[in-house]
C-alpha cells in the first residue's frame, strides 16, 4: 500500500461534502494537506480540524470557472516549496437540471467544462511531470456514473471528457510508481447530490481515496467508491488491486 504519511496532498473542493470528508480521512492517514476552496474563509473549519489530527495543512483559493485563478493558485502551491505527491481532484459542479433539455444553453457546457474538465486537466498537467521526475505520485480524478440523462448534458459530457483525459494520461505512466485513476463517490446526499440521494456521504470513504493508496503500477482505472463502502483502507486497497484492472 502506498504510504501517504508525511507526504503532501492537494484536495480540491475540500471545504464541504465529499472533499471535506476526504480531507479528514487523509489527515487520519498522516498526510499533510493543501486544501482548496473558492474562498479561504470556506476552509477555516477543516484546516483547524485536520491540524488537530497532527498534520501540516495550508489553504489555497480559486474559482475553477476562472482559469486565470487556477493558474495563480498553482503558482501559490509551488511557492510553498513542498512536493505534492498526491492530487485528489474532487471539486465539481452540476450546473443545472434542464427539464426542457432541448433548450440547454451553451453556457451549461462552457461552465461545466471549465470546472469539471479543463481545471482538473490543468492541475494534472502541472503536477504529473513533477511526479514523473521524482518517480512517484498519485492523481485521482473524480468522475460521475451519470448516464442517459440529457437533462444534465453539460455535467455528464464534462465528466466523460475528464474520463478520457485521465485514461489517456494513464497510458503514459502505466507500470511506473506514478498512477492516475478515476473515482466516483456515487450518488450521495451532498449539496451536489441533493437530499434524496440514496447514499450517505460517509459511504464514499475510503473508496473515494483508494486510488491514492493502490501500489501496483496500474493507471486508468475506474475505482467507484461505493465498491468499497464500509471497508477498511487496507481491505479496500487489496480489493482495488485484485478486482479492478487497467483498460490498456
């Protein structure tokens, strides 16, 4: 199992929901954290809580719909002078539910792709070469199992594009100690999933982060978090390595 203790991880969307739970979980594994949200005030609570668990933590802010802010944020992370060995691209946006989906505005696609595809891709392109140079690293991109819902076309298309980017990038590092994989929390009762979702947010732990701990050189996998609900991290990693293969 990949050892996260003492390493630095960037978690986007860490102020609430699945990202917040992931931050707490990673801190429990001894991982130092860089926590992203749209505004620094949003991460004050989680910063306090993870530091209380004995790890170092910093906060950065950027609106992922503003690519200039994303670029600036990456520069701020570099200025911290730490090696980011783990990236958990958790943040995402479901822009709207369009009952009249034939009238879906172009802006649904523009915003969805900036937040859900382009910004995570920028983050991958920034950190992946550094990981390759050091010979180690983990990136986990959060996708969605949504399908057959034209009412959410911008969201589903942007996540499908992120899947493609992740799988294609994974082929370049397959067999090394730099892994890039996909996860999906499942339909959870978060601000994004809504109150009628069937799964508690806590059910996404540890599966949402299992891609950061697999240690078998395989990339491009879809490691849906609900496959590991209720498991220990150790058992979840064993299951991921035994049952989920690369697509190459």
